[in-house]
């Protein structure tokens, strides 16, 4: 029954997130023809790092795969997924308003309570990472393009792994506070900061699987989750 | 054999800036209805939360069913918090269906009985229930789980007299039919006197009095001495004198046990009059929690 | 026929319940052989502790007023003496007026007499009064 409760507590966040991501993914596909039309108008003679970036973007966009990668998997999809990973991670926490004392009076260990919450959230995150991404190969024929399902799956998996780290970060932060807002703000701030760092250091590169990043994310997820369990067990309610 | 369902020994709990419990020694025997009385902020809720594992003690021991509070204790005990915490977004029916599977000894017969008796609308969301209905639902959830111990924090707070009586009746009726111990906190003395057979009075984080309610009531007397001049400052050496108050020419003693030796000692001071008056439990309580440290 | 005892009277609840049963017998509301309410239903109806009801019943049995039959319940003793309440009251009144009269003869004021009765009701015999 804990699963059902978790679902009830997270379903709106999940459904809204899914709707937003699906729209964003569809928009990515359907704006491609327009982008292609605008390509020739991009000035090619801007100097400096900004010019470099613009030329890079143009080169990428010429190829549909590059376009999808840079617009969806590196940018919009990643940002939305990270945002909702954090929103899901701060859902269903134990607060006085949400019947925390009742939950804690049940014959369930705190580790199990957190485990169910984490598992529901990660399952929902999995769907958020994969379903919109799979929409792209499905919709691409509509604009006379094609995108391989295998490629979408692989990149969605990468999205999921990195987003999970933010999910468990939000989970850990939520065990410190009595409200969902402060952990959410803090996690968002950290995510934005890390995003900027990733951009400066060009961690995401087209055509390369970021193994280092994936490994770090996976390890971080485990450590953060473990921290969340320990902190929850030491708290007084 | 464990005879005390609840037992604490020098239990202490400090929060930042507050010492909630300062060495609590509590024993609640099986089968009793024990009233846990104290002023607001005396430490009642903290003690209860420790018994259920929601709060960890700073030092000292707390045992329920002979165990440190853990998952197993919560399987055999029911808890109703002061705020009657429940999930506002669930309906009454959903709340019951959510709770029942946690308890292998869930009593479906009692569930039907209390749903009917309390008149709870199964499809109404809990956030739309009145305070009284929420209390009844919380009691239902605690009583149907086949528990051996019921811990209730302020069972009738926020309830009008009729609802309060219904809540107490449910508890008493349940105890009558099942073999159960009840440990409830209250600052309504009348309510405690009505249904408790044992009491424990907590003041500033310590137990200042505990035992069978009838025995406590029968053993206390107020002895009033009036003097010609100002009341003397003597210490009373006779055993049983618990509180002494001087007010001009009047010396008032609260004494437990046989008053004979006290009266003898009192007479030796040459008072104008010695009066022995019975004392209500309310007065015993007020005296116990008003002593300056 | 049995009412909720009043905790704030200063009289133990089980004693109040015993008095109610005795009163019911004396006014013939309960006759010898009648069955009393069961401990559990009575506790629930009066919203009082079942242990207290049990204690009252045990004391009544000890005094020979009721019988507790295993498995069947509590019944008013066949051999309990039934006295008319008015008779009992009349006797009591005579005793009290006699005592009051004698105390007044000794110069003891009404207030002091009242205090003496209070102390006696509390089960104690020693009160001292020193005339100044």
C-alpha cells in the first residue's frame, strides 16, 4: 500500500512533467524544418568563442542527428528531465502536514519508507527519460527524417543515469527539512551551477558517450541515497 | 514474563535549547488504563514519541513489551497523535484500506462495527472531515489493528463534550472487550478520573507521582493549622508530608498516608485549630505540579 | 437505573457505583435474584473503567449483596436484606440530630460541627480544637 500512497503523492508532478516533456520533444521534431530554412541566414563571420559556438551549432544542425542531439538530449530534454528529477525527489517527504506521525507509527522501517519513495520516483523518472525520447523516432517520419530507436534508447538511458543523481540529491536534501521548498531550491541551484560547469568544460560532446560522467553519476546516486537513509534514521519527528 | 507493558528508566531527551525529559521513570502495567497527566510542555508528547520510535532518547532506557521501540513494537501498538495526523488527500475508505494490510491481526469485524457506530462516510476525503470525525477515524485505525497497547495523545482535544464522551466510550468499550492496555495523555483531569485506573503525573520532564488512582485519591489529605501568630517555619519530620504552604497565620500541609503522626507533630506546635479535609484529585495534581524546584 | 458516577465528588468511583446498586436494591428497583448488567456493557454504557466496575462488583459480593456466578453474570443475592429506604433514612436522621444536639450542648458551634463531620467522613478521628 505504500506504493499506492507514493503514487498518489507524486502523480501530478509526474503527469505534468510527462506532458511537458512530450510537448517539448514533439516541438523539437516539428521545428526542424523551420530551423533548416533559417540556416543560410546565420552570419558566418562572427569572431571569438561565441562565433565558434554558432558555427558549431550550424554544423550540427545540418545533420538531423546532430540537431536532435544538441536541441533535445543536450539541452531541452536534459534540462526538463533534471528539473523533474528534483521535483520528484522532493515529493512525499515526511512533514507534519502530510501525516508524518501516522506514517511513522506504522510497523515499517524508515529505510523501507524511503526505499518505496525512491523506487516510485525513479520509475517515474525512467518513464520521463524514455517515453518523450522515444517519441522522436516515432514522429521524425512526419518531417521526412528518420532517427534510430536504438540511438534514442541509448541516449535516454544516459539522461536517466545523470538525472537520477539529481533525484537522489533532492531526496537527501529533503531528509533535512520539514518542507519541500528549501530542498528543491537548493537542488535546483546546484543543478544550474553544474550545468554551467558542464557547458564551460564541454562535457557533453556529440558522438561521444560520456562514460566518466555516467560513472560519476551512478556512484553519486548510490552515495547520496545511502546518506539519505542514514540521515532519515537519525532524525527526530 | 513481562508485567509492565511500558517501562522507562531515567529517560532523558534534550532538543536544542530545551530539556524535554529529565530522567523519566515510568511503569505501566498490562491491562490498565493509565492517564498521563501534565501541564502543556511537560514532556508528555515527547515521551510518547520515544515509546514508538519516532524520537530517539538522549540517554536512559525505554521499553515497550520488553523491547526497545522498533518495528515490532509498532505492529503491536496503536498510536493516535494529538493532531490526529492522517492523509488529507485520501478518502476514509482508502485510509482504512491503506492501513489494514500492515497488521496481520486486523479485525474486519471491528472495522464494520466502528464505521457504523462512528457514522464515518467512506467516500469523503479526510481533509473534508471535521475534527471530531478525524479523531474517530484515527481511533478506528488504532483500535482495529488488534493491538495490545493503545497510546493516545490528548484523545479529546478539540472535541465538543458529546464527541469527547463518544471517543472515551469507544476506548473504554474496546478495553472491556479486548485484552488491552491504554496509555493516554491529557490535561483534562475529569477525563482521567473518569476512565483511568492508574495515573502518572509528569512535570518538567520528570514523573512526580504515579500509581493506582484510587489509592492516590484515598491517601491524600489536606491538614490545615491555624496559629495565634505567624505560622512557624518548622520542617515537618513525619513521613508523608508532601507539600507545605505558609500564608500568614495559616499553615497548610498536603499529606499522604496515615495522618496520625503528622497530626501529633502538628499539635506539638500549639495551633489554634487542626483541620483534616479530604482532597480532590484535581488539587493533588495542582499541588504536584506547582512546587518550585 | 445506574447513573454515571461523578469523579470530582471526592468519593471513589467504585464506592459510588456500590451505593447506587445498594440504593437500587433498597428502593426495590433491583429485587433478590435480579441480574445486574454485565461488567463490560456497563463500563461502556457509563463510560468508566471496566476494572472499576469489576472492583465494585467484587466488593458487593464480599458484602454479600450480590453473587457472581461463573459464566452467567452478577445477580442480587437471595438473602440480601431489603429495607425500606425511608426506614433507613429515618434512623439515620435520628442519629444525626441526636449527635448535633449533644455537641451543641457542649458549646460547639455549628461551623465546627460541620468540620467535625467532614473529618469523620474522610475516615479520620483525630481533629483537634484548642479554644483560645
